[in-house]
C-alpha cells in the first residue's frame, strides 16, 4: 500500500521459476527465490495482496499440483497446498485476518519452543563443562593403576604417604577455607611454584585452583622461590579485595621416574630422563 493507502501490489509465484514478477506502480523483476521459500514456509500461498482496509492472502486454484516427477507419475499435492488448507478454515480459498492470526500464533509458539530448546541446550552444555573436571578426576583415580609405573607409585607411598591428587587437594583446600569465610569474591589466590611446564598442565593443581578461585597472582620462579620479591608481594597485597583474604600456595615440585628414582622425570617427547625440580636439585648439589 502506498502513502495514500489506495494502491496495492500483487506478487505471483510460478513453481517453475525462481523469479518473482511484481506488478503495480513498480514494474521490476528480481531474484527473490530465497524470500519466497521463507514465505511459503510461513503462509504457503502462491499469491498475496494487501488492500488498505484488510489483509487477504490467496492462491491460484489452477496450479495445485507440481510437475510430474522424472518417472512421469504426478506427484502428491504439494506441501504448500496442505499448509494452506490447514489455515484456510472456511475453505474459501483466502486467508482472512482471523486465519492469519492463527498463523502468527503458530509462528510465535514455534519461536518460543525454539527458544526453550536453545536455553535447554545451553544449560546441558554448561552442565557438561561443569562436570568435566569431576569426570577427569574420577577417571584418574579409577584407572590410576593402569597408567602409573608400580615402582614410582610405591616410592611415592613410601616417602610421601600423605600426598594427594591435584583434584583432592583442590577440594580439601576449598572445603576447609569455605568454612572459614573464604570465597572467590573476597579472596585473591597467589601461587609461588616452579615455572616448570609440568606444573601448568590442565587439571593440575595450579589450573584447578585458578579456576576455583577465578584468578591468580603469580609470585614464583624456579624451584618455587618467590622471585617476585618484596615489590611483587606489595603488588599482590594491593590487589586483594577490600577487607579480603590472602591465599598463597608455595612449594617446589618433585618427580619420580619409572624406576622409582626421586628427583627424576620422563618428559613427553624426550628419550632421556631429566631432573624435576631441576633448579632445586641443582641448588641441593651446590650445597653438598
């Protein structure tokens, strides 16, 4: 309808073409196939008009079937016809305003259903992410005997009988400090551990605790010594939330190889056994 409200356009679609002829004030031809496919999904009409006083959608009764298929047998009535008859309640070949309201209602219902499915999918995805660490910890404990060298495990139990898995350590610290009022909102986690890459792997202590406390301040250097020094500690203190709490993890690390040798580690991609912590062992040898 133009600005005066007295004109109307007619758009007719031929199933054999991907071109729409627009008649009225404008005589234009455009490639409109994508828009029409969307239109057919919504109103399933071959033609529509928009008079000023009412909205009616109609179709041509002369083209109610598609072309014969390649075998020459006529196809069943098109999906467009079926949808049109669904909403053409009075069977007069036109979609009046009440019937169009039913279409809009159906569209809104479908939209809400898709929105619900999207939210549900996002929620399930979040649940999978949230339980990923628990799944890893469960597998680590259940399959521990399958991937750890027996001599290394035996030596650890002998020399470090209270040693915990990273996931157990993280949970224990969380439960203990939570009972004392520590939370990610009032606590700044700082760690002073060795810069060795084995300490920074996913699902290890630093990764788990950084995720738990939502952020971390790095204080440490080789062998876990707080290389940040007095200035680094000063910066850390200035970053703690007002009236907040400090949580600092400090420790060097130690490796045990498959032969049960303490201070040795078989690193991924290396044939030779290396030391761990190399810096701590180097310092120890200097003292001997």
